């Protein structure tokens, strides 16, 4: 076809009928007397000549291309990478917490049971929410560190929202020995929350880093210097709830019997498992978590995403 003004008008007309007025190629063919194959070729030509231009617009602040690359690299169902202006842990916590809050309605349905671990990023998320789509909210791990940074604080914030039923755990994440942990699990309050683990359908999980150290579990009083030395020697890089993960993604069960938390087996049974983490000190830990296959999705920042794709 000619590239003059007349042909441009014809192509623009066909394009408008198809893409703006949503007419099928057959309808346009009947109206113009051209074959549907001719209409198809004209639409292709309109694209080639720049008469039709496609613009894909995602949510503001989301790097769509990087999100797709990260999901493909780690075999995730979904990944969302938020643009961030500064590469610091503090910026990542605040930015990702606020960003995660905007995604809760997409992640959680009214019939879901939402589970959450402890973590400063999740505390930021909880503080930004004004309502939840679902009713039941389950604390997936005991109190790892200071109350204001614990899963209990996350649950407390969410319990203040309308129509939310919380399932808290008023116990430390790590106990001094197996017998103490067994005793806590038998207590009615803890037992009620633990019994909800099998009902959780969406889990939002913070990630703790052991090397470099940025973990509430790591500084728990029941985790001894000998525990830390032994676990570091075994290559622990991260934890989710109380599940310890080596750099290559291997799950380590050294402290399982002493912890009050959802197990890795129970976590894998949850339909949607989302890691929310970012910042320089969390990159190695998040990489280990994604290698483990424990998560189905990840929310992070652009700086961290680029580092995760380097190896």
C-alpha cells in the first residue's frame, strides 16, 4: 500500500474501528467490502508505520520488566519490583512496607486466612492499612525480638481494623529447650493460633538475614552464642518465621524443635507465599529464600532485584 496521506487515513480508520470501537475484523470487512485477511494486513502495516502505537502502563512506581525477569529467574508465580530512590535498609523497609499495603487487596480475598511473620517491613505495612479483605489473621511465629518489631505488633495493628479476628501467639519465637517449647505449644492461647496454621491460604513473610546480621530471631535471648556459631558454620543465611535457610537454599532444621512457629512443611502447603524484603543487608538472605522454593512470590525494590539477578 502507498505511504501517502490517503493510505494513512485508511489505515487509521481501520485501526480506530478495531482497537477503539472494538469491532472484529469480520465486521470491518463487511462494512468496507475488503476481506478480513486484507484488514489483518492493514492493521499490521499500521503498526509497522507507527500509525498504531501500543503503550503498556503498569502501576506507578513498579518496574514491570524487572519484575518479569526476577520471577522467571527464580521460578516464581509473581514478582513485583518497586522503584526506590535510595539503596538503604531503612528506605527498603519503609518503601516496601508501604508498597505491600497497596497490594493487600490484590493478594487477599474475602474467604482467605491471612498469615504473617514478624518483621519491621510488615509492621510498616500493617500501619498503612485501613481495612482488610479477609477476617482471620494468624501470627505465624512467636515473638522474635522487641515487641514493637514482632509479629505480635503486626497482629495488634491489624486487629484494630474493622471485622478482623486475630490469632496471636503470646510467646517467644525460640525456647531454651525442646521441653519448654512443647509446654508452650500445649497452652490454650498458643494452641489456638497453631491450630490455624493449616487453614492459612496467604502468607506474607519478612526475611531475616544472618550474614550480614539483620535478624530478630538471631538476637533472641534463647539463641545462644553456641547456637549462632554452629549455625553460621553450617552456612545459615536467612530465616523465614523460624525456618533456617542456607545460602544454596537448603532448609536446616537445627532449631525446629525449640521454636514456636509454622514449619517449612506447613508453609509449603499455603497457596500463596510472599516474601517481602529488600535493602543491602537483606539481599543475600532473600536470594537464599528464593532458591529454597519456599516462596511463590516476592516483593522487593529495584536495587535488590538487580543484585538478585547478578547471581
